[in-house]
C-alpha cells in the first residue's frame, strides 16, 4: 500500500505524479489538498497548472488552506493564489475571503501594494459586487 508521501509530486517538475493524482478518488485527493497547495507558490512551475485544476475541484475544502497562506508573510504566493485560484472560485467560496480582500483593497501594506495585491483584491471584490 502506498504511503501518503507516495501520492505527492517529488518536485516541481513531477507532472506525471500530478496526472496520477487526477485519477485518484476524491477522498484521497482531498487528503492531499494542503500539501498540493504548496505547488502553487509559483505558477511558472510545470506542476502548478495541473495542481490548480485539482484544487479548483474542491472550492469549499481549500478555503481554510488558502486563508492560512493569506495570513502569512509570503506576498508573492498570495499574488499567485489571488490571480490564479481565488478569482476562479465560485462566489460562495470567494465570499469567505471578503475580510482579507477588503483589508488589502482599502489599506494595503507597502509590500502588498508593491505586489499589487490591492488591485487584484479590488478585482475579486468586484466579482462579489462588493467593490466598485
């Protein structure tokens, strides 16, 4: 029987493993979500687009994992998550990020402004009809 780590990509180049993950049952995929999210730190990585596809099939389940990243200091990762993941989530999931998005849109830190997180936050809020 495979161990948990056997299901995860070995590197950012392990696109074959991502293809295998797509074939797994939903319960197994769900158990991998938090670790798969790590592979979205840079959407230029070969595994990132495939991982993103998997994550988007769990719009409710990934919310707490994404919120954890949005609470971190990694503004670059936040940029990728907001541009490639959060903006594509259904409204019911996106609205769970409203407090964070509003804070960044209205009062961004110097680094958040440098990463243009305030701009993408406004764009996402607009999809919720919460920002004009």
